[in-house]
């Protein structure tokens, strides 16, 4: 096993975790190799995850707007779209994202090597090509950013052409009239919104008693209400007993004795880390049962020069967090020190229809921690900008400390929530005196805007403590 090239750092995986780390390391003058087993760059994020699902959602939400906006109703004939049609737009975006990445790695001097990486030892990586040829490269430091894939329980037949996971759904073979989505996490809820928007009959099976239980309960309830209002049938507290594929559809039997039939099924319940091919046993590392690695506050594994970021280290399993972790991990690699971000500082964007976003604490957390907080609310329907855009659904709620007025959490629901949240996040990041709800009443907002929701919510909250 002769080493052909030596690098300062090797990053395994070209998703957002690998990208964040590689870019930070080359910027600081390190020689970096990025190893990617797929032909094109960008990771699961670009090819099967974030990007395609968001592009599909965009098309569907424009379709819904067209069919429901009073501006068009009556003036134009109602429209429909096929899954195949909205997939075209998604594929175009994927292509642009891949091209952009190849370009900037080249410009910034990241050496991209295609092939499957595995550990020989903590300083040697073996790269295997599809045709079996191997190459060994040497490195001082390593970042594992191999991401995750959909979990496949052994009793579900994923080779059946009517049974999909979140990767294979992108090559859907039949335009379904009905779909069962098993698993009501973020991915399941987003796809429920997409299919329902296309007019498909959707059964969303939740193994828990609430949708997205990490969310503020009011927001999670609002999501259930609006999904149901849009026609999604949500079944909480259900688990499958058996899933059967037939020539023309699928049947799911629940443990509670129900039988559900549909044209196809999307299984979206859990993900597993891409760990097997890495041979981490060569390093003495033991992943957990979901194929994830444990890391320190510095994103360091138990092996001193081996780091891990992104989905391979588990929660929160977001592209946004993966990129950030990669960047912060690179600082630890360069300077031997970094500060791992707290989960509560990371915003969550959930691209259901309607959209959800939050940052900071939920009401439930604050109550549990006995923090004296107050709530300020704004309803989108009262904002001029929302009325102009026919946006009837949506709200913004600010949680703040009754005495210090510090903003503790922001929860937004409705179109563009994932953008709007960043205004509040910026204030929350001004630690100390810079973070106060009063900022939102003392500043000038463009008018009319959705951002104005902050002023309305802040006035509402401050009025409540003055009463
Ligand atoms: P990945 O993006 O999965 O990249 C890992 C890369 O490593 C892959 O390219 C893989 O081929 C490569 N690799 C694996 N093993 C090897 C090996 N041995 N050798 C060489 N290369 C290897 N997150 C958000 O923030 N917002 C969203 O809206 C969002 N939507 C999502 C929707 C869906 C349907 C899914 C599935 C996920 C979504 N996510 C979203 C989550 C997000 O996609 C992941 O958190 C993110 O991709 C994780 O990044 P990563 O760098 O850890 O891994």
C-alpha cells in the first residue's frame, strides 16, 4: 500500500459538511483533498435531499398560489402539474449546484478525487474506484463527512417498484393518485405537502403523538391543523405491522388493525450514517446502532487527528448545521480550539406548506426551565404586505424574558418563514444588551413588508407586560 500523494488534510464526502471544512482549510493555506464516491459533487444534500425537495416544493407552492389566488381565479383556467414536470425544474437546479461546486473547488485549489474512501490507518486513506483500482493517499488530518442514507427496515421490500424512500422517490415510476407516507418527521411532512399540493390523496403515518415534537407545541399544532385543512390525512400513534407491494399498489396494515391502500408508499422513517465502507474499525472507532460517530466539543473522534461532521454525527442532521460544523471543525483542526455551536442557536427551517422556522427556546422548554417569559404574537393576515400577497396563513411569535426583555425564542409559521427568522436570529446573536425585544419597536421597517411582523409581535408582547 504505497502512498502516492501527501496532503495536510483529507475530507471524505462532498456534502455541506465536507464543503464547510474543505473551504476553511484551503483558505488557511492547507493542502486539501476531497474524496467523493459519486460522479458529481454536492452530497446527498444536492442530489437527493435538501435541493431537490425544496425545488419540488417551490413548483408546488406556485401551483397552489395560481389555483387559489383571487387574482387568477376566474381569469385563468385551473392548472395541474405532474411530478415528472416539477422534477425537471429540480434537476436543473441540481445541475447548476454541481457545476458551481466543481468551479469553486478548482478555483480555490481543493483537490477533488473520485472514489470510495476507507481507512488503512489514521494517516492513510485507500481510494477504490468502481473498476477495483486502488490508490493510497497520506494525510495529517481527516474529516469524515460521509452523510447518511434512508433507513431500510429489513421487513420492507424496497426493491418493489411501488415502495420508495426519499432517494428513490425522485425517480417515481407512476404518477400516483394516492400515496402513504410512513414517518412524519421533517422529510415525511415536507413530501406530504408536495404530493398533496399536486392533488394526490395523502395518508401521513406518524409513529408519535405529535408532528415534529421538537417544535414549539403551538407551531406543531398549527402544522397539523393546516396539513389536515389542505386534505392530508394524518394518523398519529400508528406503526406498521406489514407493508405489502402489489402489481398496482401497496397495502399497509397497522399494528392497531387498520388496513390502508394506496398507489404507492414513501418510507421516510429514520436515516443511517454512511459508515460501513469507511472501515473505521481500523481506527478502533465504534459507531452506534444508527451508524453515527461520537465526537467531542471540537468535532474530534476518539482518534486525535480524525474529525467528523454532518449527518454522520447525528442530530440535528441539517445541511445548514453540517456546513457550520465543517467550518467550525476546521478551526479546531487549525488552531486546536473551537466552540461547538449549541443546538438552540441553530435555526430550523421546515419547508412544509405552510413553511415553518424557529430559533431558540420553545415555550415548553422555558416553562420547564422556570424562566419568566412572555409571548408577543403577530398574525400575517393583519400585515399590509400579507394582504397584498393574499397570504392569509401565518404568524410570528417572539418569546422574551419578562424582566430583561431578552429575546429567547422565535417561532414563525407561513410563507417565507425560513427567511424571516433570520432577522430575529441576528438580534438573538447580539448577546448581552444588544439582544432586546425593544429593538423591534425602536427601528424603522420598510413598509409594507413581512419583516414588520416583528414590530407587531414586539408591541403585542410589550403591551402584555405593561397591562
Ligand atoms: P451528505 O450531504 O449526505 O454528503 C455526504 C457525501 O459523502 C455524499 O456525497 C456521499 O456520496 C459521500 N460519501 C459517503 N461515503 C463515502 C466514502 N466512503 N467515500 C467517499 N465519499 C463518500 N437540511 C437542511 O438544512 N434543510 C433542508 O431543507 C433539508 N431538506 C432535506 C430533505 C431531504 C429529503 C433529506 C433527505 C435531507 C434534507 N436535509 C435538509 C438534510 C441535509 O440534506 C443533510 O443534513 C446534509 O446533506 C448532511 O450533509 P453531510 O455533508 O453530512 O452529508
